[in-house]
């Protein structure tokens, strides 16, 4: 049992209007992790809602940036600095267009793939070497603009599957804490 905390950041957009959208998968998975840790989110300086607790015996700080997605880096950096958490111990949970709906990929580092939340994080953290739990939302149908698609709600059929899929993504986060990257990738990358 370590006492060096991990920072787990869920990406999304604040407010009820955005809550059910594809872009808010990170927020929804973080809510689930807070429940597992027996913790509640509270406003924190630096424009983030923060919950502290333990997951799988590891001290964690859960953060939801309360800026819009494309400005997530500043609140994340602020929370990381406040709790003195190095970038190697930051796990970012986010929606991913390049994975089919419900697909899951865990990795460290990499590009932003046009994801403005990741672009902001990398810029403000000064590194791309944070861990990522990428939750697949699929590609937009036809010629729909990806920027519009991510702000749409999941379909009724998809919504039925979400609880199970979010649960699996939360399990992947906990696996990173207990088993590390390679074992988690072997178990969860689909």
C-alpha cells in the first residue's frame, strides 16, 4: 500500500446540458470511481471538482476539470501541483473517436489525435507521458462533423450497455493502480 497518490482525471464538459453526451464519458467513469472510493466531489481551487480516497489500496485524487473540454489542462495542472503528483502518476480517462463504441485502450503517452482535451493537457503538463484510459465512442455516421457528434447523446441501445462498459473502464483504472500498465493492457485492450 503506497501513500504517493495517483491523480485520476476524467475529461468532460460541465453542466447538465452536456452530462449525457459522448464527450462526457470521462466524467461518468470518474463518478463511478468516486463511488467505489466512497468519496464525493467538492469544488477545489483551480476550476476542478476533486474527490479523495483509496482505490485498490492506493491513495487517489479524482478530478473533473470544470472548464470546457478544450481547456482541461490548466485545472489538471493546478490539481497535480497542489497535491505534488508527478505526470507519471496521472491517469486520464477520456472519450475516443478512433475506437468502436465501448472499445477500451490503455496506454502511456502518444499524440492527441485531434482531441482538444488531450492537447490542452499535454500543453499545460509539459509532457504527454501520462497514462490514458481511452473509452471508445465510435466514429460519426456519414459526413457528420466529429465536433457535433461528440456533443450528441448516446443512442438508446448504447445507453443500455453503458453501465457495464463504464464499469469495465473503471476496472481498467483500478488495474493500472494494482497491476501496472503491461498487465492492464493485456487484460483490457480490446
